[in-house]
C-alpha cells in the first residue's frame, strides 16, 4: 500500500512537538488575519498534540511554515476544486457535501509527514519494538480463536496464516493501535497541503468512494495520520484493489468483519506475488572474507550458489530448497547477521517497502510458528545515526559523486551501495553499513 515505515509506527516513535499557533474568530466563524489558521485546523483528535508551527525537515518548499499556513487558509477552495474529480467517480453531491462541509485541515499531520524531532531506529531496536513475547503470545491466541477463518482463507488464497497474523500484529498490535483520526479529514488535509498532494488526492477521493458504496461505516473509517485504516492498515486505494467480501454480507468491511480483514490481507499479498509454500527467507552466517559487493536486491541467485560463497545457516542447518533464488541482505554489515531473502520477502515489501518492516514481519511470522529468535547478535554497541546525520551522510556521499537518489535520511539499498563503493575506495570491508565512523570519514577534508 503503503508509506515507508508505516504511519502508526512513526506516530509511536515521534515525540510531540510543542507550541501552538493562534487564530481569532468572530461570531463563530474564522476571521483571522491573512495567513492565520482556524483553531480547529491546528488541533489533533482528542486533545492530542497540535501543529508545532514550524517548517518541515525535508526542505521542500511546500513544507515551509508559510506554505502550510497558506494551504490551511485555502483549504476550502482546494476542496471545491476537487469536487469535479469526485463527481467523475460517481460520488454524489450530497455525499461529497456531507463529508467535506465540516472539514478543517488537521495540521498536526504536517509534523508527522515531515517530522521535526530527529528520531531513528536501528534494525535491532525496530525488531525489539515489534517482535516481543507479548506480541507473539497474543498472535497465537488470535490464530487459535479464528482458526476456521484462517483455514478457509489459506484454502482460498494459498497465503500462510502466520504472515497474515504477523502483519496484523506489526501494523496495529492486533487492532489495539489502529489510530483515531477520521480518514477523510486526514487525506483531505494531505491532498491540499504539504509535499505529497498528488498522491493523497487519490487517497482522499478513494476514501469518499468507500463511503459512497457503504462498505465501511463513516464513524468506523478512522485510522492513522496518513489515512491507513483497519487492523491490517489499508490505504483507501489499496482497499479498492484488494478488499474482498469474504463473509458474503454484501460489504467489504475490513474494519469490523474479521473474515474480510484476514481474506483481504491475503488477497493483497497474493496479488503482490506471494508464493504458496515458500518462506520469506533465512538467517545466514556471512564469513568475514565474503565479497560484500555481491549483497543487495539487484543480485539474485540460487541458494546453492550462495552456499558456494561460504554462506551457511546458523548451526549448519540445511536449506530446504537450495534451488530457490534469493538475494542477500546484510543490514548491519559484517558485524551482524545476514539474510537470504526469497520472493515472498519482496511480496512483503510490496505491502510496505521498508526493509526493516519486512524483516520484522518475516521474523514475527517464524516466531508465531514456534521458531527461536535470531541466532546471531546485532552490533548494539554501535551508535545509531540520527535522522539529521543520515541525511548529512547521504548529502556527503552525493558530493563525493555517489548516487543515493534524493537525500531523505532513509538509508535504503542505493545508499548502502554508495557506502560500499566509498568503503572500497578506502580499502575497507565494503559491507555498506552506515556507521558513525563512515560519517566521520566522509566529513574529513
């Protein structure tokens, strides 16, 4: 579906930004000076944190404080301009008016879209947060409670019940952290303000289509700040593509119908390429003498080929199907575990394109099935770079002539590849790990 690193997790990790922006009202209607913002636009649901009033960290001109204020002032005009697009989708004027007339923008979302506090999580901290004993136990309880539904869904879609339960657990802690923001308000805000308006325009209109068709009740269409809803967090456009009426009550209700939730998630994974009977990947021991330039998404080969390079499973367990193709992911470099990733890992990444997320899903899937924790240690002694330091690292790599894409502070495959090239130039082991030492070397004149 979905946005990098998942909206609810970002909300959990991001601290509340302080401060508030005030505005004046007269006779109950907004009557502030040019550029001021109605109080309802600033407030978050249930008296939560309000917009900081600050510019976003990305440097995008649409995320300056002035641009955000201007967008808030012009919010009603933006909604009026979107009406013809809604009409072309069969949304009635009455439905459009009913759901947009009371709207004000939720500007707190601007801090979450371009969050001000520079939080970051290492792979190991991320896994600690999402794969723990309590979540494993609760997942097993749900697997037993809905055994018959999981049986039926597995027969229909061929998707492993444990991966569906893992997504349920990671996304919303099995429905307990689903978010409380109205999806229409959130997507309307992002469709009219900020740096991702084109993307969220489609989400906003799709949310209105859901209400027009009556699949989800309006008071139940609530979720994360970016508009993801349901226990397994569908964006409105993903709902349109993947939601199914598995309980056959005439509605695709991925909020309150457990059969629809489980089957829709399975349908999503199946259409994203899930291979029945295949796992997601294997933890592997990577020898220190390994050629780390072979790691990364772009290089795939049969597992038996990786074995020839010296890769083994912990405890020398055999690989069940050595002919399966895999790529090598080494998120912590030579100091941490490696993973041979199969096609089902790619399917999980189509659900959410963050490697840490997909690894958490894969690991929780195995733990729910009864597998032990990862055998190898993570380099917990390494200082984790802040978001600002990661952004600086990318910018410095770019200045040195390496391709990292658009610097954004998120260290993906292209950044790791650039780090490997830089390490090769220095004569170091090219493991692609973004350490504080590498940053210092990039800073050196």
